[in-house]
C-alpha cells in the first residue's frame, strides 16, 4: 500500500489524504510536510545528500531531513521520527515557522507543501540510513549561501526555495554564528 500524505488547505487545516506520489504529480496537491535544520555549536548546518534512489531529488544536497507526517501524527512527532530514521539520532527540536511553498522537481513532479520548520542543536556525527542518505556534512552558513548561488543544481529545488527564510529564523535564535 502506498504511503499517504495529509492534504491541507492554505491554513493547514486537514482536508483529506492522498497517495504520496499522486500528491506530487500534475502540479501537486497542497499537503503537510516537515523540514528539520540541525546546527552544531559552531553554527554550522548539518546537510544531507539524498540517496540516489529517491524518487525525486536523488543525489542532491538538502537540509538535515524532510518528510511528511503520517495521518494523526503531529508535525513535531514526524520531525523527530524522520530525523532518527534518516540520520540515526534525535535531539531537542522546536518549530520556528510554518508556511506554504511550491517547487518544481525533476520530471513532472511538484512539491506543493505546507511545511513546518524545526531547528535543533547537535554536535556528534550522524549514523545515516543509506536507503535515505548517501552523504552528509557540516557547512557554515556563509559557505552554504555562496555555494547555492554558484551551484544551485547541486541542491534540491525545495531547499533553494525555503532555506534563506528558515536561516533568518535560526539566526534570530542564535543558532548560526
């Protein structure tokens, strides 16, 4: 059975369920998502390179992890679940903002998500799940801003849409140095 995502209206009110792949096809359907940004005590962001076998964005760099809450799962529960499933650790996370965005993906897929953004602090290396992640690194914010401008094709399109907005929130909270 195909994994379901929670469809929402523009105010993040649940309006139904849809198969994950179908929700990303034909211009996309607005659905709930979570994105996690984990920083270390030096103010560097933990980035992951998505496994090449992912149905979209395979082999591209992105934030620490992203996912969709299961039906009846809160965004916070989903963020912690996926952080552990993808990166092999959990840490204290708190939501810094939530907003809808749209990004065209490879092929005919579209990310159309009402995304809840979480930040956390962690200083150890992850234990990546190779089915989800093929590489990882700590990166300074200045280095990241420069590299996304020079090499945007190395990053997931959705990361390019929302990372500066979320980084501003993390800067306001003193997570970046």
